[in-house]
């Protein structure tokens, strides 16, 4: 039985990834921070469809919780085959309005949380001599977003980190890739008015907002054998917004 861990999978892009990987035959660990009920709903959907899933409480900004989630998975399922570092928070506003606490929270979640999860996954995958890691960055990690400078810094860091780790672990049979979503319809964008959303959509060559499933499909491909010669890459899922 293949096992996949997805951080922040109780909703949005993470839940679409969990459901999609379960359909590929993975036993899925649905990582969540606070909302146990929502995480259980995702598991119930998977189980109803004949899959295997369980929720696991893990705040990715707390290294001991990340370590415990990976160790739990390895102990229970004997292997950790795929890890998707997805849990993240947005941070909209001028840099001059970001407090020290806010900056620390964003970097701890959106960058250090990714690094910690990938480190713990790598420990298991290097000993298995196999594994797949996918990190969920952002188009702002590629080009920088105005009023999202701290978020962009974290997401840009995720891209550089993923490329570096890919080189480090490749000879051990572990692939590391990154997806960089554009504007995807999830709660992370709930701060935007419909008017602001329409203005973004007007800029998107494919003329629609992305769906969590668009990102999940890219993740499924990256973790499949069809991408067995692909590592260290950033796959943009953005409707052509950033080319
Ligand atoms: P979302 O807000 O619906 O989901 C984020 C998830 O991460 C939530 O389940 C949340 O509880 C969880 N989370 C936040 N902090 C956490 C923590 N400390 N520990 C564990 N879980 C935590 O938004 P989403 O769009 O599904 O975001 C998923 C990822 O995609 C994020 O990393 C986000 O930055 C990235 N992303 C989203 C978009 C977009 O437009 N939606 C674009 C680019 C990148």
C-alpha cells in the first residue's frame, strides 16, 4: 500500500490533492491544523469512495508536530511514498504594515513548515531509496506580488529549496518537484471582493479562475511514474497568467 501525506488538507487545494491521490490508490494522511471536522469530512469522502484515509492534527509551524506526523505514518503504514507540502497562509498588505509577529508567522508556516516537512520526509525516503515530494509554491514565488512581499519571499524560498533538495536526493531515488498555482478559487482569496476577482480574471489568458482540481491534477502527474524523469521542476498552474 502506497502512502501519501498532505499538509493542510482539510479544504481547498490540499483536500483536492488528498482526494485525487486516494483515487490513485494511496492511503492518505489528511494533515490539518485546527479544523478536525473538515479534515474528517475529507476522509469520509475518500472512505465512501472505497479509499483509505485518516486525519492527523499537525501545525506545520511546529517542528515536533511535523516530525510526529511523518513518524506516525511510517510506523503505521511501513513507508512514506509521497509527501505534499501544501499548508500555507496568505499575507496581504504593505510590508510597512507587517508586524514582526506577522512576518514570523508567515515565514514559519510558508517556508520553515515546508522545509521541516521535507526534512522529515527525506529521512524516511532516503532510507527507502524511493519517494516523491511535491511542494505547493505560488506564482508570487516566481515573480513577486505587490502587497504580498513576505508571502512572495516564503514561496520563492520554497522554489529554491525544492530545486536544491531535488539535486541532493535524486541519486537515492527521491524526486522533488514544485507546483506554482496562479489564482485558484479557495478560502485563501476570501479577502478579495468579487470586483477584485473579476479584475484578476480579466488578466488570465485562459479567462477563468483556477480550481483546486487543476492543481491536484498536476500533483498527481508529478507523483506518477509518467513523470519518472522529472525532478527539480516548477510546474505553473496559472491559466497563462505568468509565463
Ligand atoms: P486554503 O486557505 O483553503 O488552505 C490552506 C490550508 O492550510 C488550510 O487547510 C489551513 O488550515 C492550512 N494551514 C494554514 N496554516 C497551517 C499550519 N500552520 N499548519 C497546518 N495547516 C495549516 O488555501 P489554498 O488555496 O487551498 O492553499 C493551499 C496552498 O496553495 C497554500 O500553500 C497557498 O499558499 C497555495 N496557493 C494558493 C493559491 C490560491 O490562489 N488559492 C495560489 C498560489 C498558491
